[in-house]
């Protein structure tokens, strides 16, 4: 049995869904184009009509993004969930995200330590600092070696 178009009033219009989910209409349409949201039905007047569960789905997508998942990763996780087969995907991906977060935290801690050195030394210039024992020339946070092995 194939479902026909939703009856007038049987779904939520774009503005209602966007407002309830706390996103804008462009985000809603973008997620639809990306396949994160199933295509909505249409009213007799041609308006998009989304099932009420769309609001919850959008909230799940936004929560996953706040946890650091990319839209591609969210799409894959949603696809796994739609297949209704138990899969370790979410757990494994969450473990990987924890490792990414830990690496970012370590990088931020190194940057913080370097900035603290600059503040404690009372540095006053990037290029002509007059403080005693200026740490700026030896800072290597975020510096990448150039082609010749020197720091860029």
C-alpha cells in the first residue's frame, strides 16, 4: 500500500518545523537535500508538510553536531539507525570522537601554556620584543616545518 500525499493539516509546514527545532528554513532544506531528512509530503497547495517526528530528528542531528559529528557522519549514523540492525557504529564513532576531543584539548593546553609564558614574560611585540628571556622565538605551537626542515 502506498501512502498518498498527506491530508491538509496532517503535517507541519517548513516554518513550523524550523521554529520548533530551532533552525532556519534554509537549514531544513539543506538537510533535506543532503538526505538527512526524508522528502516531505506536499499539501494540495504545494506546501511541504513534514511529519511531527521531523522536529525530534532535527534535534537529534543538532545534538550530534554539538558532540562534534560532521553532517556526513550524522548521515551515516542515521542510515545505520534506519536499517534497524544493531551496529556498534555509534559507540565506535563516539570512542573516535573522544580521541579527537582529547587531541584538541592537548593542543589547546599547549597553546594555553605558551600564552602563559608570553604573559608571564611580559612580551610586548611579536617581532621586536624587549622582555628578558622572550619565549616568542622558541614557540613552536602550530608551527610547521617548511620544505627545508626549518620552522615556517
